[in-house]
């Protein structure tokens, strides 16, 4: 082998595998996950087929579904999407997951992501008084949205200190969790750019990290009343400047200090898509369970899989279970993903860098490493 870099990688992998063999174990991860938007009613049958024929054989055990307002809520029908899943639609997905031992974790974006481009989300459209920055006007069309812009508009946020916001969102959360028969909830909370705005009569002048942490605590405490668990994305808990990760996959507005303030039983979904920053180690060292998340770059996903195995192999009994698992995340509609996955559309511009290719390569690599070495607790 002429290339010393590859020799070093091989030796590192052999060392990790020798550690697995000595440990003697049961399971490498609590979470083998797949995250995607919930289908629309006309896509439920295809999605159930995908669960049965693709997710189940790969032993995927966790399905994070971005529901948001794609459900026929009875508690707040005013928030429903114009075309939304019925209870009967949801039941079909739930039954398929039950049959295949897959836990569903519904997601409704809280705090941030209350708008997208020129579209205001249902919550702020119906309850504009919850808006953290009502003076920031949405562009008239998606074509008019540009970043960066003078208002710093990426996505709107609700004001976490508005006295009426939690009553509404908690009723929505409870109903969606009951419908999906779920014991955990994903609150999103990623890419929060608007928080503690200078003009907000409630938030102005407060510590952004404390505001963020308090919102996590508030949601977590509500869920805990019924024995349910909170999951969030991890980007706002990373210092984007010190790490060089930047303001998207990490924080520039000081929310990162909240990592020392949030409850330790919150599960962190750590998305690092452009490169493997190995931030899972950071979250584990902070006492948090962390799920490493990939998207559309197969080489990054492969690195994440290898580093996940090495980190668990090298960790002691305290750290090991905090490396909680891995998940593939999809940021298109289910129909778009399935078209790509089954080869119904070409993607010449993306080449190999597609979410469906990453999905296949990542889980194939995970399977290979499981066969080569015993799992570790």
C-alpha cells in the first residue's frame, strides 16, 4: 500500500474493530433513523410501501416525520394545511411502523422556521401576534427573497415570551403525538436567527442563550408530564465562530451557550452536511445523547459512519450510550425523494450527491461494519 494516508485509516479501523471484539455487546445504536416530511394524503400508499419494503429490511427503527400542520387538527382546525392527513391516513402509517418495530417521532417546527422564502407558516399567519419581528415584512414572491438582506430575514420566529403561544402549540403537539401514538417529539428549533430582537417588547435585552434554553426547558417539561421525550436539532448549541462551522450549521448569535443550560435528557440530532465536523463528540462530552445526521453527500456520510463507530469503540461506559445512533435526513417532499430513490427521475446536476444515494451508501456501510465487528453497548 503506497499511500500512507490510507494505511493509517486502515490501521485506525482495525484498532476500532479490535475494541469492539473485546467489548462483547448487544447493539451499536439505539437509533437507526430516517427523517422526512410526512406525505400528503395522495402519497400515503407509496410511503407505506417504502416503509415495508425499504426501511424495514434495513432494520431502521426510528422515523422522524415533519408533520407541522399537515394534519386535520381538531384542537386547532384553523392551522390545518389546505390538504392535510386525516386520522385514517395517519393510522396506515402507524400500523406499518408498528408491524416493522419502527418508532415514529413527529416533528412540528417550534421557535424558528415559522416561514419560508415568501410563505408565512400557519402559526404566524393565523396568530400574527406571536411574531417575534412583525415589522419585518415578507417578500411578495419567492423570487424576490434574497439572502443576505437588510432585515436579516431567513425564517420568522415566534416570540417565546408571548403569553399565548404555548397554549396553542402545546395543544397541537399533544394532538399530533396522540394521533401518531408517539412517545417522543421533535421540536426542530434549528437555524433560529430571530431571537431577543431589539424591538420585541418582551424579549429585548435578554440573554439569547437563556431564552433558547428556557424554551427548550418549557417544551421538555410539557412533554415530561406524559412521559414523553424531547428531540431537537443541535446547530444552535454549537459556537459557529470558534469552530469555523459558520452561522447555518452552528450559531453566530450566542445561543450556543444554552448547551450548558438545557436538560440532559433532551436528544440532539446533530446535522453536519458539508463536512464531518465530529461534533457528536462535543455533545456526548456535554452529557447529551446525540444522533449523527447525514443528508446528500455520500462521502461525508461515510466519514460520519466510520467516526461514529470509532467514537463508540474508544469511549468508556459513561460516554458510549450517548452516541445514540445515526439518521439520514431528507429535505424534499416524500414524492420527490421516492422518485429519485426508485430512479423515476434523473439528477444529472447532483451526480452522486443526492439524498437517495447517500441513504443507500450510508446504511450499506453501517451494515458492513455491523457484520465485521460485534456491536457495543
